[in-house]
C-alpha cells in the first residue's frame, strides 16, 4: 500500500490517500486545520496505470470530492466550539464542584466523567481552596477510584493523576505526621491482596505521585499555578522522608512476584524511583549515585534474582519485558559514589550505598551473571530491542566497573563486550536486505564501552593484556568488513539511503572510526596487516 499527500494551494486542505490495488475502494483522509475526517470512496483507474505518481490525474476528482466534506467539517467545528463554550460556562459556575461530583458518580457517559474529573482538578488547584477542602476532594476521589470498577481506562487514569496532583499541591502545607499518614494509606492500598481494585489503584497512585514529585516542567508549573521553587521543595521533602518507604514497598512487591495486572506498574514505579537520582542533563555521567538509605532494599541478591526471574517468565511480552529491561539497565548504573548536587538534599550526608569495594563488585557480578543468559540467547522474536538494551546494560556495567578497576571482572567483561560486538557485526554482514540500522545502533553503544575498557592502555605506559588484544583484533576485522559493505552499497543506491542509515547512529562516522582506530592500536601489528590487505 502506498501513502501519498497532496495540498491544495487555494484552500487549507490536506488530502491523504491510501492507494490500494487499482480499481479497489480507497481510504481518504481529509485534514482541515485541526480537524481530521475519513471516508471510503471508489473511483476508476486506467488499466495500464500502476505508477502512483502517474495516477494522480485520475484521482484528482477524488481529491476535489473532498470539498463536499467542508460543510460537514465546518458544522462539526462549530459544534465543538459550542461544546467548549458550554464546558467553560460549567467550570465558571458556582455549583461546578458539586455538579462535577454528581456527574462523576451518576453519569454513565465516559466523556462527562472525564470532564468532571478535570474540572475538579482545576477548581481544587485554585489559591482560594484551603488545604482541608483539597483533602476532602482527595478523599472522595480516592474512595471513588477504589470502589468503581466500571470506569473507562482514560477516565481512571485522569482520576489517579488528579489525586496525585492534589496530594502534591498540599504536600508542603501538611505536617510530617500527616504526610506519613497519607503515604501509609496509599502503601496499604498497594499492599492489599492482589487482583483487587485497591491493590492496583494503590500501585498506580504511587507511580503517578512519584512521577509528579520527581521534577518540574513548564507544563506542570503552569497547570499548578506554582513556581519552580515549589516543585523543587516538594521533591526535596519527599526525598528526605517518604521516598525510601515507597522504594521498600516496590522491592517487596517485586520480590514476591506481583500479579500480571500489577506487574507493569510496579516496574514502571521502580524505573521512576531509580531515575530520581539521574545526573543533570548537562552531565556526561550515566551512573546513578543513589541514597545510601536504599542499601537494605536495593543491594540484595534476592531482589536482583527476582527481576531476572520475572524477565524469564514474561520475556515474550513485548511491553512488560521492555520495562523490566529498563529496570535492569538502571540497576547496572547504580554506583557507590554519592556527591552533593542541586538534586541532592543539602542536609543529607554524602556516602555510599555499598559497604566496601568488594560489596560493589559483588553487586555488579549479580547483574552480570543474570544477564549472561540474555546475552547468549537473545529471543528471536525480539532480538533487535533485546540486544540493543543488553548493549546499554553492558556499557553501564563497564562504566560501573571502571570506577573500581577490579581485575577480577576485567576479562569476563572484555569477553562479553567482544561477543556482543561480534554478534552485531556478523548479523549486519548476514543481513541481505541492508537493514543494519539496529546493529549499528547497538555497536555504537558498545564502542563507548570499548573506550572505557581501553582507556588505561591509551598510552604506551601500560601494555594491554592478551585477552583485550585478541578481542580487539576480532572486532576491528568485522567492523571494517561491515563498513566497506556500507560504502559499496552507498555507491549503488541513492545517497539518501546511506544518509538515513547514518542518521540512526548516535555518533557520526568520524567519531566511530576514531574509537575503532583506538581499538585497533591495541594490536597494532595484526590490525595494520589487515588494513594493508584491504588496500
């Protein structure tokens, strides 16, 4: 099926025609401003016209027929504007709060329920609303969320998000005792029996709350009518008291294998918790220096084993397995160094989540050994995403190891980085369709790992060990074969095709070649002979 677009200069009408087989009914989409309409129509094709561009003269009548839709589109636009006007008047009404509650509890129309929730959120964020009034609204919404099982998903999501926003809005005005009580109530819901509405609502609410508290954006600032300083203070207050308790619950749920209904949300919550300690965007660090108070929960072999067990169980589920891999990548990034920054509380003592370097090495080893099976046996149906994520995990393990420079892990890490690099390069060589984009994307990540592994041998002061010399020669040989193949293909095809491939690689070709050159210098005689043989 071919997709073509045409625009009429005389009117702001964009027509999207999905051209199927000739003489068949074709699907037409009309885009007028923000409005989109679709319809089916038939038109004749000359028997000898199979080229899409040549056929445009024959579909011109079909394009022009879309003008007949303009009255309908205009009528729909007017109806929408009228509906927006009514909704605005509803929100300005003195009874809007009570009417919204009535709509939410009595209406069977999903859009009415949705607008009732958004109206309650907007009204409760106004400055004139007191803390006690917001708490009353929070209590009502939370009761409704746990007692109603028939809400459409988009209404339920809006409801959970509204509760989290209102809790945040009150957070700095609540006493420490009240904050603890609020979190205790939510964690009790999340800890309740599996497959119950309360359990799922509690987990989703914790996820929404941590996401809301983690940072400030222009959108959040405008929506809540609060300055950035408010959001920063909320973040610091939760990090000081409450975040550890939420992590403890997430670890408990993962260790005890959550129900399939809750699994994705538990792992998404864990992702949000770990990303709390990501370095600022202007930093080049990929490691996470987490709160030392997380040690009793995070640095546990049983916790890491439970995650790998869950991954093995749900490996074929695309969305779930992706989320679990994100948790593993973040866990591989956890380091022992804790430094003060704008994102760390000023009154929190710097320290390490690990008791000693040996403890740190043991933690890295748990993740490394757990990931070996995935390294060696990628799932055929999901090989691209799985291998690329494993490259990311490997890069983080190597970076983590480099902060310790422990010789015990050097050879195994070099072996696995070389194995993954060769796997990607051999796959690119065997790809007859020329779709090496994902292989080169994964290799690009691994080149960063190689740069870390080879950094101590960048100067002649320290000779590289035999293991890294042999591995580098193998990778350089395969890389040159793949790169030569890409160059040859770019001569046969349009320049745009090669450009599209390069745009999907994170580094430029010059940067990647620079890293490969550094790798080649580790075994200069053998790699020099290889290069001379290619001339």
